[in-house]
C-alpha cells in the first residue's frame, strides 16, 4: 500500500508541474496545480522533510494566488505586487522538491548532479523575473531578458518534471526492495 501511495504522490506532483507548465495564465488551474503539488509532497513527507516544506510553500502559493487572482482584486498595483510575491514561494517549492529528490538519491547511493543542474535552471528563471520587475532595464535588455526568462522557465519546468519521474523510479526501486 505504501508503494502505491508513493507512486500516486509522485504522479500528483508531476500533474501539478504539468498544469503549471501548460496553462500558466489560468489562475484557477494554477491553484489546482499548487494543490496537487502540495498533496503529493505532503504524502511523501516520510521520505524526506523537504517534501513537508515544499507542501507548505505550495500552500502559500495557493493563498497568494487566491489573493492576487483577478476575480478577487481588480487589476492594479496591489494585484501586480501579489503576482510577483507569489513567485517567491513557487521558486521555493521547486527548490525544496529538488532538495528532497537530492536527499532521496543520496540515500539510495546515486549521484545528485542532475538535481543541482535543475536547481540552477529552475532558480535562474524566477530570479531573473524578480530582477526585471522594478522596470530598470532598457527596451533592448528587457526584450532579451524576457526571452531568456521564458526559455529558462519552460526548461526549468520540464527538467523538474523529468527529475520527478526519476525520483519516482528510484522510490519504487528502493521501496520494492525494502518491504
């Protein structure tokens, strides 16, 4: 039963990441994607404490998305500030998931270099988004930064999704060996 629960927990995390990648502008599906990530990570908290922290960060994402969503607040400065503030717990959610995967790989005796590479790509996209928010870039630098951010964000989501399936495979292997 534990093996099946872990299998579906990883699928919930992957489903949340996939929803975040495919439909990033639909605020209601963002909430559903954060809820899937939170539920999956909470189910895996016995594997690593980082999953519990990722679940809490995803819950914060839900709260900020509810407050900053267009049906709740009218478009304006407060709504925009909340949308940028929601990027921080999203960044932390991905980083904590990667730290949980790294801990899981190390416990299984595997290398964790892939997690560090995904960590850099995932973080760079969100950090650049936060850095360009104040509007201090000129038009050329802004256009270039937007292109880089869009590329890094998509690559980061895909890499995190692939690493989720890698961690799931390792979880199934180790749990199958240790009944």
